[in-house]
C-alpha cells in the first residue's frame, strides 16, 4: 500500500499523461552510466533504473562528482539518451530536456553532478524529460543500515520530498538506535535528535530537536523498539526545518515462498557493494567470445567440466556464455579484467561485467570447471610444432582491406562477420561485394571498423 502512495507522489513529477514522442526508443529499460556512477564509464555495468509506470523510470543512489548520461540498452553506447547542452550541471527540483542520441545522431552531451551525494532521478522517457532531486533527510543508525561514514554515503537511507515538500519514508527497520541527518546528509551534523534519550518510536507523533552540532541540543537517539515495517512522516508546515514525525508500524512481511527455484547447483555473484545479486544454473553448454555472433563452443568433457582448443587474440575482450542466442542475458564474466593465461581464476560470475583477455594471439586450450565450491577458468597457450603442422585456426590471417569498385563496397581478407552501415546507423548490407548509393559508410569486419566514401 505504501509503495502505491510513493508512486503517486513521483509520477506527476515526471509528466506521464502525454503520448510517446519517439517510437524507436525501448520503453522497457533505462540505465545510467558515467564516471559519477559506480560503473565509471563501463556500459556493461550501467545501473538499471526502476520502471514506475507510464514509461517513467526512477533511480535513487549516490553520485560522485562527475559526468553521466542515460543508456537505453545496457552495453550499448549507441543507445545513449543525453542532455541538450554540454556539461549540464543540474539543480534540484528542475525539469531538464533529454535528447535521443541513438547511433550518434546528436551531440553526446553529458549531465554533470557538481557535488558528490545522494540524488533521485525521475526520467520520463515518453516526453524526454528528467528531474533531479537531493534528499532533505537521511536515516542512520544500527536500527537502519548502521553507523557508516555519511560523507561517502555509507549506511545512510536518503529521504526525498515530493513536489509539495512532503517527506515520507516507508521501509523495514530493526530494533536499535537511529537519528535523522539534515542538510545534504553528508555529515553527522546538522541532524535531528530525539527530545530524550532513546525515545521509543511507537505509533503516533514524536518531537524532533534540531542539532547544529555546536551545543544547540543533546545528541539523543531514537529507539526502534521492534523490528518491522515503519512509515515515517516528517512534519514541517512549510518551513525549512522539521519539528516532528508521525510513526505508523506494520508487521514485517513473511518471505516464505519468495525464494524458490529448481533443485540443482547455481552460480551466485554480487556487485554494487552487495546491492545486486546475480544467479544462474551451472552451465550445461559453454561458449567463449566477444558476442553472440563471434564465439566458439568449449566442449563438455564431463558433468560441469569443459575444455577446447580455440583461437584467441590479444586486445580482444572475451566473455563466457551459456547461450549465444541470448548473449547479454546469459554471459559469465569477471568483476575486473582478467588475463586467463596467467593462471587459474575463480572470478566467474553470472553477470554482464568485465572481460577475459590473453597477452598474445594464438591457440589456447581453455578449461572451465564448475564442479567445486567455486568455478575455475584457465587458458594455456598451445604452441604448434612442425610435426603437428598448422591447424585451420592457427593459419596466418590475411589483413582485412576495404575498397570501392563500380558503386560497390568490397571487403577482402580474413573475417567472420561483416556489417555495413550508412551515416545514420542503418544496416545496409552484410556481404561483400555490397552495392550502395553514393555516400559515406562504416564497414565493420569483426571488431575492426573502416570509414569509406562511395562516389
């Protein structure tokens, strides 16, 4: 019930009552990426926003000072949704215009967070608008997330106000002490304290005492008497400071039956300081590659064990996958780039993250073992001897060359996949030769991209 009330407060802010403006956008997902976020410009680790209905998305979290923009598809910079002016520094409570920069059709302008801290973003993807908001209060204490460092956003639950200035929070608290940070919620003071030591937060109204940290009040804490669900409504009557809170409690929900799955062995990984959990079944099939179109199978040699000789290249970024046809949803990857030829690694998680690398081109025996308490992955270089003779994969590759002849684009050399795009990003061909009208084209042969003009 409280979630519904929260959404009612958020949705009018985003202006959800008009019709979609751009049908080519994907209205199911939206992500935020940049050096102001935890991904640090890794589009594979972009933070997913929460859909709140009517093509609107919500994100609450800590932003470092720096740049960021939005992505329509995780892992795809070409799906970016950007600001309408360069280095746009935002203010709280202001609506800003977004621009669909799909396929680089607009200048890649970024938003800028001028000060590290908690931020709420509400994006209206229908009308390409975004609103940013800073918190007005923060909940800290062992009755909440703990006593962390508020200057780094540690252990603080931010509380945001709606358009009318009303601040309300609903969630689970455990028995313990809490107090409320004020200002930007990045320091212990100013804050709001209890009027007496360990004022118990039962149902009803409670006084709050403003504490500027200079002896204006005692640093008394509130006591959460019983673990459960709490709704805290902060009262200020339009002033800059709050004078009281109303408490409503509910019995904590039962989690029985919420965590179910088929019997078997699973891979589990966490990221974002354990804020996200990823799970997948131990694979029955396994591939290694850079994408679903450029991968090779690692053959099963026993239950949970795989091993094959494959050709790998230096400078390429590989991931494992259980299903090449659903590559983004079925990849296994590390949380940092790992050279798998330097020894065995257990850094294998069911998430679209960083990559596996090798230091030199050549044939590698790649082995993956999922039978132990942790997965194990390694790759050993296979040097082809004169007795063995070269294999098809180890043959010297012919460099790719792109040329134009009689209005056609011709691609020669060794490659496995080919795609030709016009300047607005439309795919016009995937075979050589490719007859095209006059213009400028991008030719992508495997991971190499060539720009060429057809006259």
